[in-house]
C-alpha cells in the first residue's frame, strides 16, 4: 500500500521516527532511528512497510529501498517477525549480515533478540545464496572506535533503544560496562558500537 513516506522529520524516539507529511504525523518503527538524527527538522524520505496484526496497523521504516528488501526477505522466514527483523537490521551492517547468511554462519544470527538456534538455521536454509551483496549498498556503517571511556553521555537513549530492540537488562549492562564508546559523538554512534559489540562478543 505504501512504498515510502516523504515529509519533515519532527522527532525521534527510542524505537521510531515521527514524520509529518501533508498534515499527518506518521509514527514509523525503525531499528536504530537515531541513524537519522542529522535530519531532525528537515525533509526526509523513508521507505516503509505496512503491517496489519491483531487489528493494529504498524509502519516499519528503512533508510533505503535495499534495506526494505532485506527486511522483506527476513520476515519471509518462518519464525522471524517484523520486530526481530528490525533488531537484526539495526546493526546497520547489511554487507556483514548478508555475508553471514550466504556463508551459513547461523551462530552470528543467534546474537540478535528473538533469534534462537533453530530460527537462525532456518534463515540460512531459506535465504542462503538468495541475497546478493549489492543490496548492502547504502549502509552507513562506520569504523568502530578504539579507545575506552569512563563516561557515556548517551546512556539513557542507548539503554532505551536497546530495550526497544529486545535486548535484556543483563546484555545492556554488559555492553555499557564493557564496550568502547570513547569516540561516540552521537546516540547513533553509541548504538552502532553497542550492537557491534553484542554480535562480536
């Protein structure tokens, strides 16, 4: 029904964007919505997927058309719902994700909330060799920082974002205490660092 929504990015929540278009405010769920922090108050275009479940409409958003297609591939797998797919995409390393799937690395996939061993194996079974690396174009992955810090100015937003993605309090506490946030300049950076730490831990 909807392919994308273009409008003004009014606000960013821990799990969603609020975009105003033609006088209507759309709440669009997104994995790590802070990726668009630099667009706050500006015109944006977000690719969307409309889901109807239990008589509730939900819009899921993506930075690129390629990311949306990857989301559609993920939710085509038995056991992967939209929120699990968003948690996987929040890593914002689509090339790494596709490589893991195509190489049969189910262990990598079990790092994400809602993805157990059987579901990870099902993702590999259903999608291995069916997703091309060029789909990863448009990913905004950045190099990870290399120096430690004692202070994390974005801890509140980071915690809320990780909770919204389904990570446990234990995982979040470990990330905050152990991950390297020295060069994190924004909440987006902090979330990206945290997610990379979780999948590589």
